[in-house]
C-alpha cells in the first residue's frame, strides 16, 4: 500500500494541519476541499463532522483518504471505531485525535496499535501533565487551544491567545499544535511561541479558494 513520505518527521507533518468542517465546505465536497488544501501545502488532515452518522462519517473518511491519504496523514476525530472500520476497508488512514471527554487516550493507543498517530486535545497545564505521565509513545502530539473564540467548536475552553499557548507549549515535551480561530496573522506568532504547527478550519474550509488559502498559511509558516 502506498503511503505518505514517512521519512518526514511528525513535527513537519503537523505544520499546517487542516481540520474539516462539512458545513463550511458546502457546496463543495469535503474531499475536494481537502485535495485543494493539500495541493496548497496542507501537511495533515483531520476529518471531523460531529453531526454525521457513523456510516456518514465513515464514508467521509474513506473519501478523504482516497483523495489524499497517500500524500499526507489522514486522521479522524474522536471515533476509534470509524478509524478501525476504514482500516478494515483498506483505506489509508493514519490515526485518531481525541479530546479530554472521549475514550481515554491510553485505551485508544491500545486499540489502534503502535503504528497509528494519536493526538490529544489539552487546554490546561494539568491536562498536559497528565499526558506526560502516560507511558512513552501513548500520545504523539497535543492540540492546544482554543487560541481564539471559534464558532466551529461551540464548547471550546476559554481562549488562550498566543501568550497563553506559549506558556503551555513551553511546558510540554510533546509537539504542540495550536487550534481555535487561527488566521493568517496568527501563524508566525504561534510558530515563534513554540507551536509545532497550526490547525485551521474556517481559514481553509470557508475560503472560496482553499488551495490559495492553504498556500498563504504555509508561506507564513515557512517565512
């Protein structure tokens, strides 16, 4: 099975991390938006749709994996069962991202195995400390946020801002991805604050030109 370039480090793969939003992508199919974003230098994709049925989410994940799974890692949000089902279908899916209220991350790792990418959301120093106390290689990276208030996740914690993100990231030995209302102007400050990458939703999914939007974000990261 063809895979993305596994010689590239995880930190590099995290640099421009697209999280999908089906509503914002409409009327364009999510897989088409993702393909355009990857053409514009998105480096990782998380398929997220809180409103989809289990079957609907599986079909969405399969479509995205078919589109870009051989180019960049494709993860699914929360649903370990959907990850396993996609793998059983032969799809090129790389892992799962879970939150603090989802299946405990140590159980996620035991289910998906050592070869999958496992990400964990964290918003406080305590949550980061708990992640560090887990056995080595349980968690591959942390998603820290929200940086700003965002309509794409109504239950986000209080916004951290760049300074708050930097304070948390500096206390972590794991790569930290910033998420939550991130736009072009946030990319360089977050990188300088210690981010291994930025996770974006609206900045790409709501754009009339997802490829150009991703290219501009990636350019800010590299500059």
